[in-house]
C-alpha cells in the first residue's frame, strides 16, 4: 500500500511514521507539511533517523493521487473538513485523525467545536474508527474518522457494561488523567514545561468536546440516549491516559458477572487486555504499561459500600489513542492481519 500523510510534522504524524515505516505491507511515499517543507523527516522527528530519507513536501493533491492509495490526514481540528472531499473526488481513501468527521449530528459541531460543518452530507458516510465497535463498517469505508484519545479510553472502558445494561445510564462519571502530548506539538502557556511540571490540573471541566463522541457511541450500543460527566486532568507525564470511570449498578454485581461481560465482548480482541490481579505493582490498568503499544488495558473494582462499579481504562494516547488505532483500521480495511505493524510489547521499566 502506498501511503500519504498530510500534516506529518506533528506528534500524531510522527507516530504514524514510526509505525508505517516499519509496517510489512505499507510504503510511505509522501509526507506533507507547510512549516517543514523541504526538511528531512528525521530532522523534525529524530527518532526516525536511519529509517527514512523522505523530505516533507507541500500539499499537492495531484501528487497525492499519483503516488498514493490511502491518505492519513493529521491536521488540526477544522483542517480536514474541506480537504477530505477533494481527496475523495480523486478516488483516494482517507483515514482522518481530526474530529472533523467523527460526529453524526452536524449541530454537535456548533455546540462542541464552535463552527458549522461545511460538508454535513459526508457525516453519514464516515465510519467511526474504533475497531472493537465498527470492524465490519471499517472494511468498506471511504472515510474513517479516528476517535479522540480520551474518547477511546472512555468508550472502551464502558462499552461492555453499557451494552449489557448493567448500570444507570444517566449517572456515569469519567475522570481522566492525560499526558502532555495530548495537547499537540505547539506549546501554549498552560502546556509550557515549568507550568505543567509537578502539577495535576483540571481543564475543560465541563462540556469537553470528547463528550459528544462518547455519548454518540455508547447511545448506539445502548439503544437509548445517555449522559456522560467527563473531566480531564493534565498530569506530569508525556504519554498516556488513565480513565477512572464511576458507574452505579442497577442490581448487585459480583466479580464473576463482570468477567463474563468483559470476556464476552473482548475475549478475542487483539488489543484489549483485561487487567485485575491480586499481586504486583500493576494490579489494575496503568498507562505506563501501555506506552508505545496499541493495547488498551481494562479493569474494574466493585465498591459494595457505595453501590459503585469502578472501571479503569489505560492507553498510550499517541498509539491506541491515535496513530496505532489508525493503522489498525488500515489493516482491517485492506484485509490483512489486523496486528500487522503493531506487535509491540512496549518497555519495562520505563
């Protein structure tokens, strides 16, 4: 497969390149960047030294059509909405890393992103790129809209429980701890290292834009609308997300009930690991253990005192939360081994 990456100079572009340059059935032929055009890729992404001699080039759709079969768009939110239709007109397939085609209801873009969607007619054709929920649709999609990283962690933690109807659908609290790479490669005052180091900072505490994705996907699983309370925290790590999810069961649950539901949905999933152990330092999901991998670790704890079911979900936001998930979707779409290019165990200690 000949691959083009639009917007390859950012963190997501870097992670896509890391995975695709080593993929056994993919060839990266073009990488675009406005700010880095003419630069060697490895000068911007030094971890790729010795792996490629590609240079960043300006965006040229004719060149993409001539040299590529599939395009990954790693542009900021709002940067793909007018670009993707032009790519589709050339016959190219698109895996979009932005939020521009994730939501089915165009009015949600006004509410959560503050702009009117320029091509609402394409939203029905896009497939939400979460393989654990949409594997069959991904196979034939022209547009795959990769989920947000925090949405991925929340949805994968909740999906089996919601699908089984075990908890109150209007009392779900998602508390997330997020590494700094989730904010992208362009620093702001709040992401500046001296300001972030040593802190745990709540941000976008209500109305976070990923709420829309989580509610959309879980409502489809449930068959009914639901409400998610969603609050992220910026913490002192570069990569990784831990979602701690508070839910309230409709009836008394035992460990065996949760194991049955989780294994029933995730038992054959190649990138879901169920984590609930009795010894060792990592008895429940911890993002440190997922770094550099496409795994999502899911665990749970039953709080009988407060009639509460705690769910835990840990991912590397750059891999399963972004580029790894996109490559997983590519593998599914082209009918090759779903784990191709993604068989990494990560590192320990880290």
